[in-house]
């Protein structure tokens, strides 16, 4: 199990949940050896919500601030006809993360100690989305960049309307959490954890106290940890050495995930991020 650092603000709630989970699993008749093997899968993460008890880590929506020599993230496409040629479809900025505000060891990820990560996605009703992530080093000069995404956002009339809604969320603050697998299980995991379904059910029933319920049940942004899959579609970060960079739950009945290889994250290869959305419209 990746350690949840006891001195981290808010970490006591996550540690308390682990202890209550052990007790609830025992009451459900699950052998301790099965429970401890399941807890070996626990991963720490940070949840970014308006009512967190930690520092401000993120803001949603624009403005888009980029170094002058960095192109606006986009996808090229060919326009037919006499005025044709290569055009670029801009990606929509969903969130900007301040890495210096995330304590070392608060997640299972090899994040840079400072700088900013910009998360992009064009959330239409495709599973694989246009989008990605971009790292801006600390101290790099930036300028506000005009951008014009052109697509039909899920549940919004236009990208501009989505951006206005995102900006209205305000600053997101850090809260510590710990995660266990909460998605459809593959054959390999079930072979190693024969009580996986029972353990997941116990974990979900061992939620946080009433005071913390809104904080953790509405996970505006999550960085690191296991992905939450509300519809049992599967793990969006499945695959050898693949990790969840972030997930965003800002759309009705939909979750957007940014995933990448752990080594790519360590090497700052954010050009290799994959963006996925699970939705139940």
C-alpha cells in the first residue's frame, strides 16, 4: 500500500476510513488476509473541491496562459476546396493545476515539484476525446492566449458556455484521500482477489462521515489514485505502468480521465497523455 502521510492536512480522515474498512470487512466475514491483500492496492490521491481544507491548487476554465513559444494545443485537420489546407481545431482548457501546492507524497504519481499542468479536453459524446495535457515549468514567462474550440460540448450549447461555467466554479482547494479499485474488474485482478466484489461493496459502504460527505462524493477534480468508474465500464488507466493523472466530474453523468504511462510522466512527456470520457447521457 502506498503510504498516506499522517502529517498531511486532512490525511487523518483517509487513515480513519482505512481502519473502519478493516473492521467492516471483518464484520462481513471477509478473512483478514483477503482484506490486507486488497489494501495493498490502496493509492493516495488529492481531491480538489471548492470546500477543501488545504491550499488552492487549481482553477477551472480560462484564461489560457502559455509561454510565447508554445503553440495552442490543437488537432490538425484538412479543409477541402480551393481555400483548403491544414487547419487546427483548438482543445478546450478544463483546468490549471499548481503543482507547488500539492505536497510531496500526497499522490502515487511522480509529479514535478512545481510548475503548472494544464488539462485540455473537448468533451463531446465520444469515448476518446480530443485533448491532452501540457506542462509549464515554474518561472516560465506566459501570455494570455486567445482560443476558439469548435465542437459540440456534451450538455452545453457551446464551448464558450462551458468555459463560463467552469470559470464560475472559483478556486479549488486540496483535500487528501485514499482510493481502492472502484471499476469493473478484469480476470487477472479477480484471480488474485477472489473477494474483490465484496471488498468493493464494503469500501463503498464505509464512506466518510456526514460532515465530509459532500466533500468526497462530489469530486470536482482528482489527481492520482484509482479512477472512479461509476458505470462499470472498466479501468481507464488499465495497462502495464499506466496511471491516472487526473479525472474531472464536472458534467452530468460523465467523467473525463487523463491517463499516461508512469515513465512518460516522470519524463514530462505530456504529449503522450490519453483523454477518455465515460458518460451515461
